[in-house]
């Protein structure tokens, strides 16, 4: 299966950082997410109930990321991957997580997490 649902540039404002001062402010995190999803039944029926609701997925990610402090972007990316797999049964996904302006000489830094169905 190669059908995918994507969410690009989902922006959260979170308490994140390895340094104490970073937790006194909210910092921007930007997600690009691809999730494998079988569109077959949705296409055959033209019925939204068989789609992956990207608005609901986005809201769940934002609520989670903005609800508690994190030290590492790696932790955020792994926990969001777990959240998506556990709540929506998504077995194959790719999350690219950016922390803009974290390094003065770069527009963004971050991590990529991939989970593949086996």
C-alpha cells in the first residue's frame, strides 16, 4: 500500500528545551507528517467516515505537544509517533519535526522518525 495522508507545517508552541531558561517561554515546533492509510473503502463509497481525519489528528497532536514540558525534540517525535499508532492504528508513518531558530546559523534543526509496518 502506498496511499498516504499528509499534514505539512503543523505548528505547535511548546515548552521544550534542555536548558531551564527554555522552559520559561513557548517555542515553535513545526511538524511534517506522512501516514500510510488505505483509501480503498473511502474511494469506493465516497464516504468521509473511512478517511483518516487529518483535522482530528492535527488537534490531537497539538493538544498533546502543548500539554506538558519536554527536553528533547527526539522525545516529542517518538511520543507523537506512538500517539498516532495507538490512537489511529497507523503502522507506517514519517514525522519530520523542526525546531526553528534553535541554532542561529540555521533556519531550523530537528529530527525525522520513521515507523514501518512489518
